[in-house]
């Protein structure tokens, strides 16, 4: 037995009396040196400066737009902004709005969509349905033409001017569309369930197609195009009012401990200056 033990000890190259020493390691987080009084004072001064700026911005947001030296009523502002676009095509120049939004940290940014009374792009929509109430609803929502199965027969006979940007159909008339598939398909007007143009919820599809402009708050402001310079003053004012309502509805829908403030709103054109307006 002692012989086997001796041979085993030689094979692994240590003696029975030898001992194995283990080293333990510990990992500790790096500790930063305590800040000096000068660094602490600089940090407090920076925080006070930021708080002072926030207070000034909130105080400015609560003031009426007319208190700004750059304020003008919308009709007067439009005269100056259109003058800045002289020599350029008015149908290409657009009017933009930039609204300051003040909210606390951690509050979700504003987002939503505006349905413009005067769309930036005219979209001609035709709605096909055998339901008279659906056809009436479509006309109220802004469709230029509505029709039923007899209207589809007129399309098949070549008696309808297909001057439409989109054709929407309800499910009750879908089977009747097959006879005009070769007419509407090449023009890109054939209603299709996969594209969302065969639906019973025509309100949503028409709203998405007619003058709906999404917006989202970025860097404490909401900016979007509201009109073209060749729109009438009345149409521009209506679009601005619709934008104001959409932004304020978005503010009301957000839960926050402190109120979200809608501050100064600036109206400008592609090449023109920014003018403060009532919003």
C-alpha cells in the first residue's frame, strides 16, 4: 500500500507533506474621488442657470402672442410672406408653422394628425357601394363621386370619365367589380382588400386620403406644413385653426402632473421670415 502511495506521489510530482495554496481575488467598483467644493459649486450654478432658463421660457409661453415685437395678425403676415416669394411659383412655396411646446422631463412627446379643411394636395375619390347611407356619408366626407352597381355598368360601357386618384368600394359591391377589373386595374384604380380600398369603414380610408397631415413633437416644438402660398387667406386661416385644435387636443390627451404649455407660434414660408401669430 505504501509502495502504491509513493508511486502515485512521484507521478503527480508532489509529496504528501506538500500543500496547495489558493489565491483569492476580489473585484471592487472604481470609486471616484469626492468632488471638490469648487466642482460642487459649479454644478449648482449650472442647475440654477438651467432652472432660470426654463422659468423664463415658461413665463414667455404664458404671455400673449401680441406682446412679441415680431407679432402680426395672420392676414397682414400673409402679405409679407407672399411678398418674400415674388418671382417664384406660388404653388410650390408652402407655409409652415412652428409651435413651441413646454413639458416636464419624462412626459411623452405630442403626436397626432390634422385633417385640413383645404388639403395640401387635391385628391379625387370615388366610393362604390349599394348602401345608400354609405354613399351619403362618403359625399359628406369629401368624395367627389359615389355610385352603385349601375355605376359599375356605366364604367364597363365606357360612359364614365375615370378622372379619380382612388376608388374605394364596400364589401357588398366587391363581386360586381370583377367585370371592370381590366378597365380599372391598368389605371391603378381597382379596389383591393389588401390595399385597404375594399372596406366598410370608409370614413377612416377617406380621412387618411384627404388632407390628413401627421405631426410629432421634436426638440420642444411641433413643426408642419399647413398650406400653400396660392391658397386664399380664408383657406389658410381654416387650416391654421384646424392645426391649433389638433395640437391642443393632443396636449389634453397626455397625462402629466404639471400642465403642458403651448408657447410661441411662428408662421413662415419657404424663403420668407418667421412671423409670430395667434394660435
